[in-house]
C-alpha cells in the first residue's frame, strides 16, 4: 500500500468532513451573494436608457452621458407611467382569470395598455432625440455610419 492510501484509510472521516465543510461553505456563499445582489426590476432608468443602447456604439462616451443626464428628470414621470402599466396589467390578469372572461373588457384594457405604453415610449424617445439634436454636428456625424445610415 502506498502512503496516500494508508493516509486516507486512517483519516477518511476527517477528509470527508473537510470536503463537506468546503462544499457547504461554497453553497452558503452562493446563497449570500444571490441575496445581496440587487435584483433588477424594470425601472424608469432602464426604460429611459433603452433608446441609448443604439446610440452607445456610435457616439462618443461624453455625448451618451450628456443624453443620459438629460433623461434623468423624466424618471418620476416614467415611474408613474410604469406604475399605471402595472395596475393595468394586474386588472388584465384578474379579468383573464375570471371563470367567464369578459372579452370586451379585456380588449378595452389592452387598448388602454397599448396607449399607456405608446405614451411612455413617446416621452422617452422625444427627450432622447431632443438631447441628441442639441449635440454638435461633429458628435452626431458617426450616427450615419450605423445600420441604415
């Protein structure tokens, strides 16, 4: 028998205990990291930055930061719209869960949902392009090199 086999034969409970502690420490660490990690929900900031993702590849970083800063004041308005969307979606779910769903009421809520979504998108896009158009022409020139340019 070699030295490793003799060592393991005598000390297998200790080796098993150490391996178990390491595995448990790893699993507890994963749980703690997951608990501490901020879970990103859909927010006004994320919605406002939606339009910026297309511009980010073509504009200088300073220009994108300037546009993003101009969208900050919109966050309370966008948060209100997001809250209204959540309420409408909740009402839609309740209508759809009814034993006898009222299709006309569901269709009316869908129209309301689309109108609210369109208004929110219009607000964000208008502010984004107003800020974009306020940039100097040389900062906007790389946009012509992108898709469709």
